């Protein structure tokens, strides 16, 4: 793959590290989280960990995702759903900052309600996409007014829901 800075392909070497050593070399706060790997956590603690991680990565994650490929698979799947007759409004679960999928939905003239755990990501989404509605909330604990959604998207978000809440 090409690197995110465009400097060309990189070779990766993988090796096992003791947890204590890995904690010293991982950046963006992930090293600090390694100590919790073996400890049982409640569903609320797991949700809090995901929220904190995406708050911390709100500016970085969209850039990483865009650099992974020249093709945005979210856009392809959205366009396929629309071609099959899906309409709005759209519930975009795990919308993040709105850059990766929500903006594409808005550009296609669809009303969107975006939901994400990360208040930092939601603040960025509200600023970038004032035509959409955004909620900083845990979708498993969210109660929306009774309404019809013509399309529901959940790109890479269901994996963050603790299994006992599925």
C-alpha cells in the first residue's frame, strides 16, 4: 500500500512484543490502554473506551481512512442502495465527523440524522455539515421519535457495540 503521506510503499515487519514493551512504543494513547486487555470490562466501560478513542482520533481517523484507498467503499455502497430505490431520510450510525459517508448522503440531497459516540466527532460534523442533524449518543441506548428512515447506514460501527448489547 501507499503510505498516507504519499512517500511510496513501505515494508512492514511484524513481531511479538511483551505487553510492557508495547505499552512504551504505541502512540496516540493506545499504549496506556494495554493494561486493560486482560481485565474484564463492563459494557459501559467498553463504550467509554471507544468514545475516548474516537474523541482522540477525530482529526486523524478520516485522513487514515481516505489514505487507505483511492476508492471510498462507503460511497459505492450508498450509491448502490440509492440505485436500488433507497430514499431518505437516512440514519447514519457511527457517522464520526461526517466526512466519510454523511457528506456523500447530503450531497445526494438526502436528509440525514447522524449518530456517533464521540462528542468531538459530532462537533466537527455539525460544523462541516450544517444541513444534517447530529446526535452524540450511544445508539444502543438511543430513543428516536417514531419516524421512518428510508436508509440506515452503519459503516464500521457495529463492531464497536459490546456483544451483550447486540
